[in-house]
C-alpha cells in the first residue's frame, strides 16, 4: 500500500475513533484520547491552550452535556470494573523523574496549592497548603500518625520538620515507585498498602490524614473505610482530609473523561460524603467558606477553607 494511502487510512481511523469516543464518553474524553494517541511529539503551548482556553458556545455546551446525565453512571459503572490498584499504579508509576518535571521542587506535593495572593510561586503555594494542613492535623511528638496515600512523602516531611522526628509516622501508598523514592531520599516509614481494604488495629492512631487520596475511594467503599478509620482512631483522635468532589449526586461529564487519567477511581459526591462521615459517629460543623479541607474528630467535624475568597 502506498505510504500516502496508508497515512490517509490511519488518519481516517483516528478521526472515526475520536468521533465514536466523543459521542459515547463525551468530547473531553475523545479529545484527550486523541492527544494521547498522536504519534507526533505534542507542542506544549498548543496542548495548554487547547485544554485551558474557552470554547465556542456550542462546543462548550457539548462538553458539559455529553454524555447526558442519565448515561453517566452506567458508563462509569463499566469503568469501575477496572482493578482499582492497577489504575493507581498506571497513573503514579510512570516514573518519579516524570513527576519531578512539574511538581514543586521542595516537597513534591501532587495536589492543589494555596495561592493566597495569586502572586506566589508553586513552591510558596504548596508551603502555604502544607502549613495550613499542619494546623489542622496538629501533630505532637508523641502522636502516632498515619497518612493515607502518602505520595512522595511531602506532608510526612513537613510533619517531621514540625515535631523533630518521624518515629511514629507512617504512610501508605499503592505506588511501588513512590515507596522506593521515599525510602531512598527521605528515610521515612512508608508501606505498600491499600488503605481502602486494609484492616486497621483498634484505637491505634492519634491522627490520620490524607491529601488528594480520598478521591480514589469509590462511593460504595467510603462508608466502609470511614467506619474502619473511626475505629482506628484513639478517643479524641483526629482525621484530616483534603479532597475534591462533586456538589450534586449526578456525576459531571468531566468525571467520565477523568477515567483516562485515573482508571477505576471516582470520588463520591458531597451529599454522600457528608452522610458517610456522620454515620460512624463523627459530628458535623460546617464553616461559611468554600468547603475544601476537612478535619474530623470523635464528636465533631470541622470544615475549613483551603481556597480563599470563595463563598459557599
């Protein structure tokens, strides 16, 4: 087959696949998959503007409404058949060197930063976030502390800086490369362990926290995990969670597209989260600001803002 004819067939097939995926899973899903399959090196400026620039009204409407609301949960149910652990490994075990290219240079946080003025560098914004969460966790030298989904050990390092030791600090991750990185570079106690399925010892910890890991807990698992975490905390202990989730029960169209990046993961919506946190005995007190940070104690839950200047 002549090279130009073969190229035409391949290009037609690529366009048809993009069209089919856009119809079934939505244009965001189709567009991202098309960029990933592109055999040519991607121009970073083109990709950035393609993803972040505003769309014409019709395309923006399609982005928000396709797939239609009634079809999203069935589609996501199919995606949830994927092995959760394999999805985590697929995302995080690309290579440590890859993530070093764009994460902050001091800690390597892989979650939102706190840009108080809008003028901060990435490193300053992540330090702001770390200090804010440090106040919520309130670690003490004698506390036994567990991090769920510890990434590259960023918050564990910040806690060690604050209390002067890491003897009673442990982190769980499902990324083998993260385990090796933390042990090699930071000499922290980290274990390759699934915090969703793990059976925790009763009243073993003073503080448990997670930063950008709770999004990986599927809706049906949230109440089960919270029951276990409540039991794992000592009386007066504290659970601190930073995570994002949808405000309403119906998944947004972008949640379907997110399966490209986090196969097998889908965060529960805000109402479901609230019910699940209350179920094991955590009380609830909601502050007036945008809800993005969560501190849970036996008897109370305090929500605090990590995004400034947003109304609830």
